[in-house]
């Protein structure tokens, strides 16, 4: 049951083959069994989940016609979405004692759609990382091989779905933090267009780049969860005021005639097994009638340096709110107010977060602002223009999601520059604000790899359509780690 | 560029982050490496390019200047590390 898709579980509930209470109980037992080795959950909300499941079963029995679309189905939230009355740590010592006083819009919308939260998932501290090794609560293990990382920063959410601990989960993507762990865990993940999903109650890392999105075993599941998550929100000043869409509507549309661009900059220097896996995936899309077109994104190499100026700059500003005064960690016996700030932040933040705050503070400081921050804003424009030009000739762009499959826990943790290269294919999309999806496209030495599909603004339905058609003609997405059975 | 350890120390103070000597030394080394990556930007000709601060070029929408939130200070202050009456408690700034 636990490796069934959300779509299959929805049907089973509808046919009364299983109750929501039974479903939630089953997943909670799996969390209890596998979480000690995977460390995917920071908080499990079992008691409230079982109560909600009972209410869902009662509602389905009483008024099935008016049941919300995902009534009684379990899920998990990344631990940076605020959940009223439940710890929201962001994977940080700074917020280890923080009980959120309100719900994020995403949390409210998921509940309104009938979903039941089983808990809050582990993550890199404040979403800064590519391996989920930067969490105050320890690293998350990859369900396909527990010596390997699950990717980051939404590593707990991705690993939980891959291990069959929840059918779907939420994540956030500032530079690849949904797509990269989706690829490394062998599941499907979508980063929507900037502004599609409300950021209200989603703890900010880099406000012009952050975007929430869904994880699922299939494109169809991701579409169902995106239906619940997306939509205009007055409380987020960057929320896009566009009509709501049903992202499942075009899943079965033929992809014949679609032009898929292959940027040469994303395929150079690729290792042979990765190239082979992607070539086979692309052949499937070609067989379905899509045309593959060679394209160029000439400023692709600027994505990493541009991102590592702009994201730290925004993070240094956003994280200034953590000062030990109103909430969160406070150091012991501060001598004066300055000492309170210095030690609360020095002791409360982890290494990677402190490093990024320092870089951000430096590039925004007098004398360096123009050379770094302003220059990065200009190269951001060049990167965005590359995509604008490319989408004049193609419908979507395909690339590897990551340069390699998952790496061993501890392998790159002491070398931040090497770690930053993990996001080489995902960062540019955030800088441009475009939507992107990663879907399973094979295995290398027993570890999954992903194919990334990038779309023009508001083209999530097209990405989901292509991914669904691919998944109707491949079975990578339906495989699961045998050790987690 | 060369980034001195003194500059990293000054930046840490600007960001109000206390660091031990050992932490500062390690951080200095790592930040220097990261700046070799970032410095690639200096070679790019961006003359005439408009800076892009945000992916949404459109103007920010406005809202009516009216109170929409209710008073929840008790709920929010329940999270405070230290408080007295309705105030957050911090150490003295001026003795």
C-alpha cells in the first residue's frame, strides 16, 4: 500500500477499500519503523493526524458528494512552513524552541483540500544546502542507499516520499532544493513559476528566489498536490494574481509536435553513464512525437557565481530577524545587548548559514555593492534573457537535473565550492523565476538520476503533461527501494 | 581578490555573529575559495544591461491602508525568550 501513488490511494478511499484512519495509521507505523535510520522527520504529529483521519472518515460517510478533493490523504510539510501550534525549526538550533503561532498559506490550503499532515520533515538549515547535511537535527539518509545523501535542501521531504513514509510532501526551491533531491531520491518534484505558490508563512531565505512546490511519486501526484498548493494570496505581495488552474487537466494530451530544447552548455562534460540514461529518456520523448532541438544558453556558466552573490545577499538581510530578542534561541547570560546579538547568532546558526550571511553582508557593504551585488543583478538579467530567447524557438528545455547521482554522506561537506557545483543545472531557473520539474530517468549503480524539464512562465501544465506522458511509457518512477518494503 | 582575515572579522561583527579564532580561520579560508568562484562575474561585460532585482518586472500591487490583523500579542509573546508584562526583556544597553 505504501508505495501506491496518491492517485491510487485517493481511488481506494473513494471505493471504501480502506479508511483514512487505516491509511494514516499505516504510514505512522512506517515512520516509526524507518525514521530512526533515515532521519526524515523532525516532528511527527501522529495524534492530531489520527484525529483528523477520523474526522475525514466521518465526513466521507456523512456527505461524500461535498468531500474536498484530497480528503483523508496523508502528507508531510518541509519544516520551514509555519504550522500553528507545531514546532517549525527550519532545521536550525535557532528555532529549535519555536512553536509557530500561525499557519503558512500552503499549510492552510493543503488542509482545506482535505490532506492530513503527518509531520514536519528534516531539511538543510534555513534551506541552505544541497545534501541535507546542514541540519541541526543531523543528516537525512537516501532510502536507496543509506550511506548516501538524499540531496537538499528539501532532503527530508524527498526521502520520505521515496521511502514510502508519505505519498506526497511539500518542499521549497531557492536554487534547486526541490528538483535536486527529487532527482537523487528517484521521485518527481516541481518548482513552480515564482509567485504561483504563496510564500506567506514560508520562512524566507532569498525572497526573490524562494518558491514552494510539491513532491510525489508521479507527475500526476505532483499535479494533484499543486492544485492544492497554488493560487493567489493577498498576504504575499509577490503572489501572482492569475486564475486558478487544474494541473491534471492536460496530463493526457499528446506531446507530438512539441519542441524540446537541449542546451549544449548543460550537456558538456557529462559522464558516460549519465549521458546514457538521459539519451534513453530523451529517445522515449522523441518516440512520443516530440522534436529535440539543440539550443544554447550562452550565460549558463554565470549561474553559480550570480546565485552565490544574490542568494547570500538576500539571506543576510532576511536572517537579521533572528536576534535572540523576540523568539528563537538566546545565549546564556548576555553581558549587554550587543553581546546578546553576537552570541545568540554565533551559537544559534550553523556553519553554512553563517558563511552565507557573511558573504551577503560583505557584497552589500559600502565599497563592494557595485562590484558584486549590482554586477550580479546585471548577469541575472543576461541569464533571464537567454531563457526568453530560447523559448521563442522551443516549448520546453530538457537537461540533467544534477551532474551526478547521490554522493556519500560526508564526501563534500568540507568543500563548499564542490558542494555548490551540485546545483549547476538548477540555479539559473530560480534566477529567471521560471518553472522546472525533475522526473526519474534511470539508475546509475543503484542510485536514481533525474531529467529536468524547464518551462516558460506559467507553463507548469506543459511540464506535467510531458512528464506524465513519459511516465506512461517508462517505469523508473514506479520503482522503490527494496530495503524500505 | 584577496580577502584578509581582518576583513572577514569586521564583516562578522557587522552581521553580529560571534566567531572563535578557529572558526574565523576556517571561514576565512572557505570564503576566499568561494570568492574565486564569484570573481568570474568581474570579467563579464555588462555595459548597458539593466540590473534585474526580481523575476517579476511588474509593479507591486498596493493595498488599502487599513488594519486587517487582530491583536495577538499574547500569542506571539508566548515565544519570547524573556518577557515582563507586555515587554520583551533584554540586557541593559546603557548602565
